[in-house]
């Protein structure tokens, strides 16, 4: 192994035992991390805009951080402090000089300080942390336009709803008792609120996508994004809109079926968080349902005359009252499912699942995932979830048939029909 030459060893304390290969490796990683950020800054710069740092400077900043960390280890810790203070002072002075000419953002300056710190982390061999942070940093720097678009579409009600939900979660969740109580010993307050946070989080991801991409990106895309938030809301909205645009009945039908099919991967996410063992059992069945639903939706797109931009009104899933209602529904369903299993056996569980599916699939899915960890078999839990999915699909089909135009009814019949037949076949397969 090659070591640092004698003339360098004499300049560095013996405690710094490092090979040239490792030294060059760390330096190279520092340069690459800096280059990643520098490329983004250079690419995003507007014409004739003065850059605080670009493709050349950011790699040098990362290398400076690495060398500062190296000298701080080799000589004395205060050396690193001197270099860090000097660099940050230079950044601050540069910012104020630029700011004198008018408004000047501090994004590049903050990024430069972070890259310097990443260089120090690389010296101390926190490679994963440094590389992951550089990727996240670059991602945030490149998301300027989408984030600005998101802010432009955010309303005051969205901010208030999200803040209220965050506050109630941060304050209430830690003090909720993490123990079961009640006649059947299945209601756990902290677990119930965890389920509320999980569902709201998944729905909020879709809600943000709608806000970022806009809710008028074509029926198919709007249906897919809206399905992450509420497939019922998409079905209701598009069914009503089909009456004013009956010529788009086929496209509306495709978007509705797709929105309802997005519910299936959502179910897998919920089960994956709560019960990995049940996930391993049920995922092939949910995957088949997803393929049937998405396939039916895509088939409806063939031969369509035109698409249209439309909007779906979606409620912020962090709305406090909606979250509390879901928590109460989840508690009721998990209690009813447990009671049905005790007094009626598996048939009672299936009955409870069918009734729950008339209004919601998330609550019964989480209930079955929780119960299958203790007293319920995975097969019974899977059948119950599929029954809830079938019943919920029937409800969505009923909404489309009762509120939609004749053209919508004509095209939703084969779409929902394929999903229902697939679901019934899967249930029969599990019950055999």
C-alpha cells in the first residue's frame, strides 16, 4: 500500500494514518459532490445572470471543505474552525455586495455553505450522508419552478388545515396511551391516530401532485392523480361533468375507472406499512386487480375522439374534521370486525368488510392488516379486503350510472365489469 511520502508525513502528525489512495478517493468524491450541485446552478442560471458559484467553483468549495477537515484532524481542530469561519465570512460579504444592487436571493450562498460542510463530512468518511445530502440539495435546487407553481395554487385554507393537523399530531399523538382497551381489547388510541396520519399522508401526496401539476392536465392524468386523494370525489365530479359534455363519455369513463384502480396500489402501501406478512400474501391478488383496472381504462382510451381539460374539487386530506371522522370510522370498523369474528366467525368478518366497503376501503384495509397480526388469518384478511374492494367498486359504478350521461354509463359498464369479475374470481379462488 502506498503511503503519504516522508516529506508530507513530517508535515502532518503521525496520528493521521491515511494512504494516498484513500486521500485521492476522498478528494475525488468531494469534487463529484461539488460538481453535482455546480452543474445544477450553472444550468439554472438565466442569461447574463451573475453567478455566485457555478460548475467550477462548487467542486472547489467541496474540496476546500475536505482539505479543511483534513488539516483540522492533522494539525488542530481550531484550524477547521478558522477555515470555516473565513469561508462563511466570504460568502456573507459576497451576498451583501450583490444585494446592494437590488433583490438578491441567498439560495446559491446557502448551497455553497452546505457543500463546504459536505466536504468536511467526506473527510470524516460520512460518505452516504454526504452523497445523499448532495442529491437532495440538487433536487431542491432544481425544483424551483414546480415549487413556485405549488405555492401559487396553495390557498390559505390549505395552510390552516395542514398546520392544524400537524399541531394536533405533534401534541396529541405523543400523549395518547399506547395500549388497548374496550370490551374486546382491540382499540388502541395511539395506533388509531397513527392510521389517521398514514391515510392523510398518502392522500396528501396525491393532493400535492394535483397542486403542482395543476388540476387541468387532461381527464386521464387528473383522474390518476385525483384517485390518490379520493376516487369517490373523482367519480362524482366526472359523472356530473359528463352530462354537460356527453361527447366525452368514453374519456370520462376511462378516467373514472383509472382513478378507482389507483385505489389498489394505495391499498398495498397501507398494508406494507402495517403488516409486511400480509403484504407478501396479498400483493399478487391486488396486482391482478390493478392490471385489470388499468387495462380496462387504457382500452377505453383507444378510439376516443378528443381529450379535455377539466377540474376536480378535492379537499385537503389534512382537514382536521375529516381526519377525526376517519379515526372514528377506523375504530368502529376494527371493533365491529373483531366482534364479528368472535361471534360469527369468518362469515361475520366478511359481512363487516362488505358493509365497510360501502363507504370506505382504507379503514377496513387497515383494520384487517392489524387484526391479521394477532387473531385473524392472512387468508381471511385478504378475502375481507377484496370483498370491501368489490363493494366499493359497486358503489362507484352506481354513482357513475345514476349521475352520469348515457354515454358514460355505456362505457363504464365494461370497465367496472372487468374489475368486478376479476375481484369475484379472486375471492372465489381464496375461498376454495
